[in-house]
C-alpha cells in the first residue's frame, strides 16, 4: 500500500479551531454581564460566530481517520493498534483531567464533606458523561466515534461509492435524531443531553470522511491557488465564503433578537443556522489552513503548526488557567473590561500552549497528561503542496 501524503496544513486547521474554542470560553460570561450595553453585540458575535469550533474538530477527526484507514484491510491487528493508541493517548489524559477538574469543582463548591459513597457516585457520573468540567464532553463524543468507526469504515470499504453520500447520510441521521429528541423532550418522554451524543455531530464526521476518501480528486478545488482562480474555481470559493459569513451572521442575529427582544422562535432555526455555519466552516478552515501554510511566512506558519500540534493538551488545560485568571480582581470601565476578557483569552491560550509544549519537550511521560506528542517540525515550504 502506497504511503499517504502527509498534510501538515491540518495542524493549522487545529490551531484556528482551538483559538475559537478558547474565544467561546473566554466570552462565556460576557453575554450576561454586558447585556444592555454597547459591549454586548461584539461579545455576542465572538461567542456565537465561534461555535463552529467543536464541530470542526469532529470533522477533522473524521477526515484523519478515514484518510489513514480507508485503504487498509480491516483486520484484528489493525483494530488492536487503533484502539490501543486511542486508549493510551485519549482515554488516559481524559482520566487525568477528569480527576483534576473533579477536585477543582469539589474545592470551589466546598463539597469535600459529602459522604464517600456520594463522592464516588458523583465522580463516576462525571467520568461517564464528560461533565467534570464544561469542555470534557467533547472527549466522550470522540470516544463514541472511535467505537463506531470500524463499522462505518467497513461499510464504506465494502460500498466505496457510498462515501459520496456520506455527508447526506450524516445530515439525515443527525436531523432525524434532533427532530425525534425535540418531540420526545417536549412530551416528557426523556431528558437527554444531546450535545454529548455523537449522533448530533454525524454530519461533520461523515463530511470529513467523504472529503478524506475523495481528497486526491478534491484537492484542486479545496486548495485555493492562482491557477485555480484563473480556471474559474474562484467564483465558487467566493460563494462559499459569502454563504459561510451569511450563515454565521444569521445565527448571531437569531441570538441577538433572543437576548435583546426576547424573541421566541422554533429552536430548529437555531439548530439549522448553527449546523449550516459549522459545516461551511469546515471547508473554509480547510482552505484558510492551506492559504496560511503557503503564505511564505515561516515564523507564523511554525507558530500555528505548533499550536495545532499541541491543541489536544491546550483544549484539556486551558479552562483551568481561565478559572484561575478569573480569580484576579478587575476594575474599570468598558475598555478595562474588554482588556480583561482579551487577557483571559491570551492567558488561557498562551499559558496552556507554553505548558504543553514545554512538557512534551522536557518531560518524557507527558503523554499521560496531554496525549500524543507533536511530531518534530521540518522545514516549511513557501508554496502550497
């Protein structure tokens, strides 16, 4: 089997996505704190427009998995290696951070005095559901996709042309569940946290699978270039970015009206705009990653690649730094408040990035806490490949 082309631009994709994740968390309190002020619209925009972050990571997981495995025979050895790596580099760090955030939550809530049995039950629930802290649900979603992956891979290997329909199948499964869940919840049949279920992200995962399988054919359209612009692809790129921006702005406006005018509309409108914007974001971020990689600014490129390579550790660690940062007293007007929020984003990003990068460089068992070590960077070419 021929060696697959490595795609270093994906680390830039990860970097942009992790920037957006931290932007969401850094501005999470601003919506309640600035409502009714002139600061509310820009903070709302940052928070809601950045909601593509987790879906983009799910898309990237689908892309990487199918890009690497679609042409491999699905044997016992392949599956054993696949799951052993995930156990070591995903589940072990997840366990470590669940313990950390459980301790943080118990300390902040002054609840260590609970009976031991109750503490154990609480920890077990947090571990099983990914709720020890607000961001850990994503790991539970990814684990669900890892469990489902061999079955989906087997189906697409057996019926290869089904991959062209994978995004449509993903949308149908996702929206089928969204509609069923809305009906069941409204009628009191169940109470589910659908955001922690993989099926609510199927469209992104299977879009990633489809693009990975047809990557060699799609590259000329996916990768912006002067040659592609001259050959007429530019119009479709402009259309993609315009629709992406419009979908994101539409999603923000829905929330703006909800917050400021108490507008009540069917929740499916929020779901639809969010889904459309996130799907288009996956394509836009892919194109942007290739543009940034080929921009010839090697220092910026290396920084982005480093952030992307450390993104899993940054994702796990940054809420702790943000929590500690928010303990600092801040005073002043709107300018000082804005600076404090921006400072939180910078501290959460740069602090966690520095810790993760140094840990991988100087601490051999850093994988126990932060997952797989980033590969050593080679020279960055000045042209997109």
